[in-house]
C-alpha cells in the first residue's frame, strides 16, 4: 500500500519541482527540432527530479516515510475537497448565469 501510493505521488512531486524551473525559459521554439529538444530536456529534468526525490525518500527511516506519506495523503485530501468546492461553485454560477440569460 505505501509503495503503491509512493509510486503514485512521486511523479507528481517531480513535476511540481521541475515545472517552475522550466517555466522560466523565455525563448519560444521556432522549429520542430527545437520543440523536440525541449521535450527531451523536460523529460530528462523530470526523470532526474523524480530519481532525486525517490532516493531522498528511500534514504529516510521508516517512521519518517510513514509521516511523509500521511502528510501527502492529507494534502491530497485537502486539495480534493477544495477542488470539489470550486466545482460546486462553478456549477452554481453556471446555473445562475443560465437563469439570468433567460
């Protein structure tokens, strides 16, 4: 269970840490070759970030791993609740707009 959840959360953590660094690149690719290079660089950076975070996690004591997993699951739950609330608000606003347009 812990390993499966860890494997599910680690790619997300890698993207969270890599995306801001790549978002700072101001130059827009002008050819397909440059786009391909960018995709390859992003993939390599994401893989490196994932492997670094995985190694860091695996080097921790089991109690620390358990705490980190609980924290991640709690954050996931909080974000899911916030997402549900925003979705409900969006649907209510869509209904209100529909009624106002009639």
